[in-house]
């Protein structure tokens, strides 16, 4: 499982991920922003390659329109320009309503991502009227599947021990992949058994961590981290083989290797582990508001949607808890 590293798109831009499928005609900043977004779609949202390609096609079309208006930065697009693009799709190009809705959905996702990442101060798609497409919930791994995944890394070598610690901590604390790779050495409080997480909007929260996960992280720090080059000068908790802070795409590639190794569903993503964490807590009887706090959700309604309970678990709960459940057939 080879680890990769980003390269610079231009002297003025931070490192961009590899593998851009976008035409050079849209301009370097558009390409950089779109590459970052596609990485987010695959790594954090857990979407497949086909979905990422569909996003790329729709957003490249959007970028070509804006480039023709003299832009090379999504951060400066106005509401009026976005509305002009949508009008062109409907009137001049006569696209079906479903196609316009699909493109608008991709545009919304892109602008929200750029605002969240601090790459833009405005979202011209905010509150823009248009059909909204339903969001697909990621799948959940069973407790046994999670166990198989967490045991997959070879802990006898530094990279395997690092991977085991990352997977265990992500599942134990329900972290987003961006939160996991953003952790620093001082983020963990081993005495209190918790991790300090910097989430969306720069908000910080404290999340309890189970002892087995803490033990793995402690073992990684004691036996493996110093093996990586430049470890003494890098504050990041988890490092790549080159001694740099772990990235979302590197973690995703490592995860994909372990999925293939264990035979687990290949569509499993880092987001699946977060969703499994929340769902397993809910199935175990945890309070929904406590789960909300641990996940860092601003709204309880988000947690209610995110932590769905399977019909099988509802049936098991009913049959085991309802006093007359086993007598209904008599």
C-alpha cells in the first residue's frame, strides 16, 4: 500500500492532490480548488470513483462558464453570476430539470466545502431556490466487521502500528478524517482518557477514548513514531513515511488496502467508521445528545439523521424489552 504526497500546482498555491482529471483550459486556481473538493468527495464523503467523475464533469462545466466571465477563483463568484449560469442551462442549452438540479447540487457542495475549508468567505448558492437531491447515508459496519478492520494492520512494523492506532482512534472517538489527521501530539490526554478535537468552524470539543485505543496510540508513540524521519520537528500525531503530517488521501489509500485485505465492502470510507461509531453507541443505549456532543454536531436533528437504527436492531430491542413481545402470537 504505497503512500502518496501532493505536489504544488503553482508557486502561489499550497500542495494539491495528484490525479486531476480537469482540463487545463479552466485555469490553475479552478483546477486546484476542484482537486481539493474531489479529494474531499472520495475520502470524507465516501463516494465512489464514478460519483467523483460525475462531480468533476459538472463542476468543470461550471468552471468553463466562469472562466469565460473572466474568473479563475470560485471564491469571487457572485450570486448573480451563478444565477446566470443556471439560466443558461435552462434556456440556451435546454437541459432537463433533473440535469440542472444535479449540477446545482454539485455547485452547492463545492461552495460549502470552500467556505468550510477557509478558501472562500461567501457561498453564492446559499438559500438559492432549486430542487434538492436527497443525501445518501453511508453504510455501517457491524461490530465484527470493525473488529476485523482494526486487526488488519501488521503491528510488528512502524507503519502498521501507526495504521492500527489511527483506525482504532478514529472508530473509538468517531472522528472525521480531517480531524484525525489534524491531531497533534498534545491532543491526547492519556490520564483523563480523552482527545481534544478541532472540528468544523474551528470549534474544539473533548471526546472520551476507550482504553484499548489509547493503548495503541501510546504504543505507537513509544515504539514507532520516532522511526519516521523528522519526527522530532513535526507536531502532527500521525506521520507519513516521509515524516510529514498524515493527509486525508494517504489515510484513505491505507484504508482501501486493508479493506481489500480483509474482504470488507470496498465502498467503506473513513466516514463509515464515524457513522459506525455513532450507530453502535446508539444501539448500546447511549443518549442521543451525548452522541451529538461527541460527534460535534451543532444540531440534534443532524445526529438523528446520521445515527439511523437498523430495522433488525429495532426488532431485537422490541423482542428483548417489551414485556409481551413473545406472547403476541399466542
